[in-house]
């Protein structure tokens, strides 16, 4: 039987994991078996740079934390080596980084994940991993907003280049007027 202090430490870890699961918007559970220290260091650095918290956890402690957080559907995959990656700010970051990493490392496997407090299937995790970064998505939205304004500005510039509004009207009127027809040759 564990000592009282060890039991208290484990309870504190479970409580911390449970709060982390509840407060994060997304999380991914992986099996990290067989990766070397150099690769693990690179992975952790990339996750840190994207504000993803990544920790190796004991299956029994994570299982209890999942119970407290209402994520019981994750429990069946909690065997072997397990690490948890959570994000409080970006939905796709953890899935994108870990799925890309798993493509290059045969022993590294994505086991499960959750999104907004609900466990999701592997297809959803894969779909999340294919989303571009938040910055790229914002740039695309801004580009879509700017496109009509830029087109309007080009039209106005074309009017100015033609000599003004009146000159454009005269040119259009001249183009619209039927040209004098040449007499038909007999």
C-alpha cells in the first residue's frame, strides 16, 4: 500500500490533470514508444512554440483524471506509453503537430483526442491535423475581405487613368455608337 504522502501526490496530479482537461479546448493522447531523445526534444520544442502543453502521464492517473473531466471514452486507449498534449488557445495545433510527427515515426501513434470537452474519433483528429495554422486562416479571411475593396480601387484607378469620369463616358458612348456602314459594293 502506498504511503500517505505518495497517495496525496497522486491525488494532486489527478486533480491537476483533470483541471487541465476541463480547461483546454482540445487534446490529443499519443503513444510515444520508440522515439529517441533528440526527436522528442524537437517535438516538445515545436509543441511549446505553438502553445501546446505536452506531458508524459501514467495511464492510471490519466484514467482517473478523464473520469473527473467527463472524458471516459478515452480510457480504453490508455495502455502502453502515453503522453497528453493539450491546447488552451488553438484547436488544430496539437493534432497537426502530432499527426505530422506520427507520419515520420512508425512507433509514434495518435491514440485518441477530444475537442471542446467531447471525445472525437480518429477521422476528426486527422481532419483537424490538416487545417492550416490560425495565422494562415486569418490571412485568408483578411484577403477575402480585402478583395472587393481592392477591385473597387482598381476600377477607380482605371477611371483616373482614362482621364476622368467624363472622358470614360465619352469613350463608352463612342464605342456604343454604330459605326458608319460602308456602302455595299455592286
